[in-house]
C-alpha cells in the first residue's frame, strides 16, 4: 500500500509548479491530460442541458420522468415509491449549484467568454427551480422536461444549500448577468420567507414539502434538536444571503438571531473523535458544511465569528483527509457519498488555510484520471468543481 501512495504522490507532484525551474515536461503532460478530461466531461454534461428548463439532467431529457406521472404537477415520494424523486430530476439543484460554483472558479482561471455563457445557462436552470412550479419560496430538486413545471413534492436542505451557494457565488461576480442577479435577489427572499413561515417548532423546524404537507423523511429539517453539526449553519446562511441580496435588515436580524447558536452547534463536531461521526456524516455532508460556511465567510465581518467558521471548516477538511487517506491505504474501503472523491476534495479545498498535502493531491488526481464522460452528471460535476477549485488554490 505504501507503493500505491508513493506512486500517486509522484503523479500529484507532476501537476505542481517548481518554484525555481518552471514546469517540468512530465508534469505539464499530466496537467494537460487532466484538464482535457475535465473539459470533455463538462462538454458531455452540457449535452444534457435543456434549453427550456435550464436543467442539467441525470439522464437524457427524453428519458426524464414524464408529465403523466406527476399528479397535479407533483410526484409524491414514499418508501418503496417506484419513481423515487423522479427519474433524472433527483439532484438537479445540487448538480447545478456545484457546477455554477465550478464555472465561477473556471472563469477566474481562464477568463474564457464561453465559461460566462455556460454560467448564465446553468444559473437560468437554478432560478427555474424556485419559480417555474408555482410554489413560492420552494427550491425543487428538478423540473419535468416535458412540461417544464412538474416537480417532486419533496426537496431537501442539501438541494437548498447548493442552490443558494451556486447562485450566491455567481451573483457576487462583476461579470455575472445583471438580470440573473436581480432574479436571484427576488427569489432568495422568497426562499427565506418560506423558511421563516415553516421552520417553526410546530413543524419540527422543517420547511415541509412543496404543498405544505409533512416531510416523510425529515430531510428538510433546518433547525432544532434534530440538527447535526454539519447542518446548523444552513438556516442562517439563507437569511444572510437574503439580507445581502435585498438590503432588507429584517433578514439581517434573523441572521443575527441564529448565527452564534448555529456556530455553537457546528463546533460540537470537535467534541467527539472524528470516526464517531462517520455513520451520520456522509462525505457529501462534509462538503455541504463547508459550502454553507463559505457563503457565511463571504458575508460575516466579525473576526471572532470568522475565526469560529474557519476553525469548523478546517475540522471538516481534517475529517475528509482522514477518510481519503484511509481509502488510499485500503482500496477496498469506501465511505458513503454520492461522489466520494469530489466531495472529499472540495471539502478540503474550501477550507480557509487548509494545507493541502501531496497525498491529498494524489487522492484528487486518482479521481480525475477516470474519464468523466463515462460517469454520471453528479460525479462529473463534483470532480470538475474540485479540479477548478484546485487550480484557483494553486494546488494543480
């Protein structure tokens, strides 16, 4: 196993720049091959993009769940439901949110006009997830390609987290489309309004399904005694973005109401050994924790709060590192996630001040060597996002 680590580390080192001698030819060759894999993967992903809905679907548009399966425009999830969340639409908000953040990083590196064009297209789809179905303030998982408005009634805090993060990152760029930014300002206030109405003790702090019915899985819970450390910052994140996008101090006051307790809950993650969280914190939860903290670090100016946020983000990065090294040393082992390699890498790359090591670069490159055109859109989006964030950070 040591040989595996050493070989991967050498490969990783080939993608870094020698400070005194410039690029090494072998390193440059690896860099070109990896970037081509990422760009090919993104081109393949954009082939699933639907001009009517703006969705990046998990399957070809013609195979997305047909409109006839959505009773009155809603697909109800239940245990054993043959349709699940709806074929091809189960994670459009996550995939598109991660992809839009990725395009912001790619543009920072390349300044390519085509990247701006793609970002506007992906942002269009994300906005539609909160406006095309008619349920004010509700962020859907995806839209039926056939009618452009039918949805699964059940969303999740994960979908909302990446929806906010992707559009926030896009909207804080001076090159972003001004109409898109204005639409996001309106819609994020509506999302915050839904949270204010529904996330109450009476609803067990859950924002409920699109039609106001009870969430059958508990995955829309945003606050209260059932919230884990990696989930606690999500609600104040939404209020903070609504404040910044609208200028309405009502949302600032709600952010202030929740943020300190949210950080107290988040930092309880340090009270137990990292391995004790493995069963309740899949790899995507490490990424989503740092996703919410990244948004807050872009808004919060109080140095004490910022230090606490950064400390929490680095702790999640440490947990991700332990899992990555465990899997490198024991290839038969895999921690649960939807795109483990990408989720682990992004959780580390998003942590301020995290010293990304050669072993971690090796782990990232191991994932980037697999053809992204042969993976699902979830995997391709996360691996491409990890690649471009690594480029922004100077890791690759």
